[in-house]
């Protein structure tokens, strides 16, 4: 004879399983913050453009412009504002030489 679960037992099972399923789904469809695409360029970027920062803006940090590698060449990406993370400071993205190539280090909060 097959037992029918009580409504309370079914509700408890759903309450316990829902967060587990949600976390599992999120883990399958997201990437860790430090698992970013590695961008490598075969030549050093040009000198940064002179781009004076705008006046300070409460609650935001200025992320200066930089050269980004796009389809075999450098393209200028202008600066923009980023919402502040309390207790952290913004480290702008930058290029680092790695052997004969250059690797982009994404900007981040530290």
C-alpha cells in the first residue's frame, strides 16, 4: 500500500529543497567573479589618453578610460562612473606585460 505524504511534509520538503535547487541552478549559470576572460594582446598598448576626471560624484568612483584590445587592435574605452562599494577602493584595470605579450587585468574593488 502506497503512503500519501501529508500536506505538512510536502510543504517542508519543498521549503528545504527550493534553496538547494536555486543555488545549484545559479552555480550552473554563473561564473565566479575572478573567472574572467583572459585578454592577451601581442603588443604594448599606446600611451593613455589625457582624460581629466569629471568633478567628484557622491556615491560613485571614477574608472578612468583605457585601451582595450578588440579584433586585432587597440580601441579607446572612455572613463565612466562606478557605484561605490562601502569599505573598498577602486583599482582601475591595467595592462601587464607577460612574456612577449600583454595581459589585461580587469578593474576591481579592493
